[in-house]
C-alpha cells in the first residue's frame, strides 16, 4: 500500500470509530432544565420557537457578503507586483461593481428597511 491509501484508510477508520462512539457515549437523560430555553436565569417569558424575520436573515447575509468581499480585496495592494496589474484592477473593479449593483437593487426594492 502506498502512503495515500494508508492515510485514507486511517482517516476512514478513525472517522467511523468516532461516529460510533459519539452515538454510544452520551447519556440521554433530558430533564426540565435541559429542555427549557435559555433566558439568562429568568423564567421563560414566552415561546422560544418564534420564527425570525426574513429581513434579519437578509441583513445578515449582506453583512457576510461584504465582509467576505473585504477579505477578498485585502491582497489587492500587492497586485501591482504581478506581471499584468491592470487585469487585477479590472477584476477587483468588476467584483466591486457587481456587489454595488446588488446593494443598490436591494435598497431600491426596500429589502433593507426594518419597518414597513
């Protein structure tokens, strides 16, 4: 057996063993305290199973999208070291333009308004 198949075999066996241990090891003794929603030590005031607003998820996804965009554009200043820095600038500008157009679209559709 070569090295790759040995590593794959060890990883597979270890994964299967850990999956079976995770099903056998925990003690499933639910009681009132474990099943009650966490309310900072207070008695629950209402149902903890209320659905979130879809607008909350939209704002959260937009935040993650722009956070990821910043992480993708961080190495941009080092792009002038490449053989063709103009292409790096064009690709970065196109990403920014696409995200800006998407943000403008959401803004005009009223997707960023908290209250109607």
